[in-house]
C-alpha cells in the first residue's frame, strides 16, 4: 500500500482533541444534564479520548457515557454487497430530556449519523443532540446533517479516502489522506 | 469472523458450519441487548415480509418467531393448518406458492413431515427457516439451547452435555447433537433403550441407560418430554414407570455430588420427566432459554435477510 498524505500529525492531533474538549466544556458547564455517546466502533475511540480530556481539564464534570451500535438501523441493509457485522451497544441509561453529545470519527455522507439519530429514539426523547467529529468531509454530504464540533475540515473528491489512526492500534495518532487512485487500505 | 451465513436457508444444523453457528451467536448477543431495552425494536427488516406456516401445533416456537419478526420490524403473516385450505385437500406446494404470490420474502415453517422445508427450498424462491419438521430437525431450538449453555459454561469445547428422554422421536435431540458436536462438546444421550435409535453412536455421541450416572457426569442436562403423539407403538410400559427410572426429582438432584444445569425445550410434562420443584429450582434455566430463543431467532432472520438484495 502507498503511504497516504498526513493531514494531521501527532502534535496537531493532540491540540485538536484539546480544543474539542474545551469547546464541549464551554457549552456544557458542569455537564449536569449531558450525556456522551460514542458510535461503534471508531467513534468510541474518539469519545474515550475526548472524555479523558474533559475529565482532566474540568474536574467537576460528571456525565453518563454510552456506546451505540447503529448496524441494525442502517439504511443500506439488503442493499450493500457484503453484510456488516454488529458491535455491542452499551447504553444503560435513558436519554429522555437530556442533552446528548454524539461522537464519530469521520462525518462523510451523513448516513451513519442519520442511523444513529433513529437509534437514539429508542432510548427516549432527548432535549438536544449535538455532533462532535474529528474529520468533516464537507463536499460529500447526502443528507442535511452538520457537525457542532469539528476537528478538521477536508474538502476532496468522493473517491478519496480519509483514515484516522489511533495510537492504541498504530504507532501514533494521525490522520491520513489517500487520493482517489490510492484509496485502498 | 465471517459476516455472512454459508447458506440461504436454515433447514437444519447438519447443513450449516461451525462458523455459521458462531456468527449467529455473535449477532444474537447484540439482539439480546436490544430486547432488554425499554423500546425493544429495531428497523432492520422493515421491507421484509415473513410468513409463519404452522402445519403442526406450537405455542412457544410460534410466539417466539413472531416476536422476533416484529422486533425486527418485519411484516408478518400467520398461517395455521387447522384454519386453512389444507383441510380442503390443497398440496403443500400449492399452499405455499399461493402465499408467495402475495410477495413473501421469508417462510418459517413447521411441518409434521421430515424434509418438508427441504422440499420447499428446492422449489420456491424465498428464505426457508425450519421451525421443526417431524422427527428430523428443529435448528433454532438447538441454537438457543447451545447459546444458553454457552452463557452458563463459556466455550462449549470439551463440555459435558447430557440429552435425556425420548431421543428417538425428538427433533430437538437430533439438532442438539449436530450443534453441540460442531461446537466441540461431549454428548451423552440417556433414556430407555426403546427410545434411543440403535445406531445413534455414529453421530459421535455416547449412550447411557443410567440416569444417575449420567447426571453425575454432566455439566448440563437437557431434558426432553416423551412424545406420545409420535409413538405408533408402545415403547415404554407406562409414564409412571418411565418417571420412576428417568424422571428427575429433587431427592435425586440433592443426592448428587455434582448437580448439572437443568434445561428443557418445553412443553414440560411436570411430574414425568421433571418434577415441579426441579423445573422451578435454582438449577433450572428454562425461562432463560425462552428469552434466548427470541434473540437467536432474530439473529437467524436478520442474517438470512442480509444475504438477499432488495428486489
């Protein structure tokens, strides 16, 4: 595989996460009525990092945290070539009347978020839902969905591919960009 | 892990692989979480229509399938032979073709004739799920049984499972044997000699006629009822005598050094194969089996549906 182009290196990656956590703290104060939900699987990695930073930067912050799997809510069931395998949902609280921060790593077509919003309905009626994403691919939306907190904006052709690498499974945190002809992982 | 079943139909455990079983269990884990939520429903099968064709009586399996279908948001058509044109002399193929021309995608069928689901699978273009065919197989029961055992014991490789009762007439026994052997468990069948097939050891199971020894050995005892409705001749002198030799009661359980987990696919004949105090005891997981039945059937329906592209 050819190396992708690094669009966010280790140092800037950490800065971006810090900024996102501060923006969340700014909007949610003591998090009294807020819960954070990471979308399985890669959104959970981001959510856990953001949560660690919120706790470090704001000792008083107390909130519920859950993981949401959206496989059963996808709109491409029986339409895609290979079926997807579900991950676990670990959400042991209701979101009725709460402010929800939904976290995913890349916002692309918006269909994952649409599925997540329908999945959330099964856990109650939230007061508000916000979206936090590390990469926002602005030119490729299929649905009227936008992020409230964005790490980095990437404007590229549909065929290009953006990959977030985390230091738990890769040598270091970084975001790579693969142009159309090199997109295969 | 595989993401797709190797087969278009679930006709029996004999015809699926170990990987298929593991994929079904993995998917069922996630559906179990869904059915324990306040809102127990996902939209996955909203464009799928399922026909439940029951040519033989059923309570548990039928309700379980119907719940599984509804919790996946499928449209459901119910059919029972007692209230249908079957009584007027219609053939199985005609009945099913008529139902299919109403645009049904999947068929869940229970039928008294062994092989009836295979017959349909060869002739019609829908996913077929066998919900019990005569004395042949009852695959979803075996899946939920093995899933429940796995919850109690972890990986079933090398675990000791006893199947006790009327083995000869039981499709649950046969499907259980195929499933448990594929997962690497050791299986012993136990019952009166007349109710165990002569060559059953060719399936890789051991045979015992001694209930106490079998229970001492086993990690799990899956207890089956005597299927009087399938017995054309007298296989045992009386139910009372059967119960004396092969019924499990509290006194027997209390006298064991090792008490196995007690399972039963239902319906229980209380006082025959299990006494009431055993069926309701702390060793029994009969009601967990029922809950796991819905999750496993959801997994099977979901995985079979996911193989088909929207038409």
